């Protein structure tokens, strides 16, 4: 399994995804501010992985605190949560993980735990978020494998693999699950401009796994669909609204429209933590606008003339009507999503009770 993120004593260690595929470099974050910077600058990216990083950032912040009383510790804790919450607005797993750490902290205070006991509790909670993410990815991989034909070519966009999670992956988890069942799978990976997550990261992961992978530019997808050489599309998600509208890396909407036109099933794979029932539909999902340099430059080479205006929204929203099914660790949910996604959380509550 790819070493996306791990805790080593009071340090969060993560692979620097900006350096892949040419260099395998690890970044060591010793403070919450360093974790926040790593999230914001895309050392680590992918909604589930961002959530795990935030939880670990909170935990190391509390672990390194010199406070001897819970009142001062609480002030530091909530300040750390605010710092990490301000990093990337679209990925709901970020806020889900921070809220979970807040609930754990509140439970510790209510139980009258000492500062050391609170530190231990938050360490355990952050590790649990990590481990549960790996388990949920494997579960959704098993569910998703059911919709993959015995021989299939799958198109994916961006990177929703082990690098975007604590391990195994969401969309790539479906691909891995199908391969583990003995299905013959080939992958077409959209390069995913402007950050090239598909070309750099998805291809890197799948080549390491020995899964046949072909990188295509984003504007090739429609032409290849028209030839009949794509059997299904599987993508990840950064936030899924209550009605099933899904925010994912910019370009996903275009792929979904093309898939609909060519009668190709379009699936979204994501854990329940990516589903935000408090967001009614896609119009309410905040879309992050990133630095224009990601568009104007490729490495050190300038691609656009000085003076040209630049747009760089990091995500777009795919309407639920274009989505064949949403693959989660609790099964595959289909339209009407307002009803089916609500049932998903009801089944989750039943499992946890």
C-alpha cells in the first residue's frame, strides 16, 4: 500500500505529491501550521487524505502543547482547529474530521480527563480516522467491483487513489477491487489540467500496481468514448450534496456530460464522510479558486502571455442526473439520491449503535 500519510511520534509524515512521479520525497510536519501549509500547497490532496491530515495536525498540536490545565489547552485546541479549517474550502472531509476531533475533545473534558489523557485520546481518534478511511476504501472497492465487467476499460479523472486517501483509494479502490477479483481491467487516466493529478499521480499508482494504464489529455475523452472503447467512468469526490450533486476536480462535469451522451455509466466513489447532508445541492458547494500560476506556468516554463486574465477554479459540480450511482463503504446508492443517501446515513447509525 502506498505510504500517503503516517504519524511518527509527534511528527506527521506525508509523501510530497507535488514531486511525483520523478521524485519520491517525504515531508515531515512538526506543527499544525506546517500541516496546514502542506494541505494548502497540495503536498497532500484528495478529500479523505486532507481529513486525515487535519486530524493528525490537531493531534500533534495538542500533543506538543505545554499547557498544564484544560482551559488553556482548550483555547489552543480550538485555535488549531480554526487554522486547519481555513486551508481548503471545498473538501468536506476536512471539516468532518475537525468536527470529529472537537467531539472527542469535548467528551474528554466532560469526563474530567487530565491533559495527558486528553492528548492520548486525540492521538487515538486521529489514528482511528486514518485506519477507518483505509477500511472504508477497501469496502467501497469491493462494492464497486460488482459493476465492473469481466473485461473493462475504465476512464478516471484526477487522482482518487491511495494518494488521495489514507490508502487504497476510492475510484482507484474500485479498480483495485475489480483486479483483485480477477477481472481484466485497463485504465484511461485523464491528465487533469492544470495540476496534472491524473498524469502524475494516477498513472504512477497504477503502473506500480501493474495495471495497464494509458494517459490521455483531457480533451481526448469524448473522441475515445465515441469509438466505444470505454466501458465505464469512475471518479472520486470532494463533496457530495444531499441531492447527489457532486463536486470533484475541475473537468469532471465535462466527462459526465460526455459519458451521458455516449451511454457510458458514470460512477462516483466516495466515503460517507464526503457526503454533506447539510448542503442541499451543488449550488451551495463552495468552489476553491486557486493561484493563477498553476495555469500560467508548467514547472518553470510560462505558458500564457503576461496580461492575459486567468481563471483557476479547482472543482466543478456534476449534477446528480448525470450520475449512475454513488459507491460508498455501505454499498452503491442510486437516484433519487435525496432518499438513498439519507438511508445510507441511517444504516451507518444503525451499525454504530
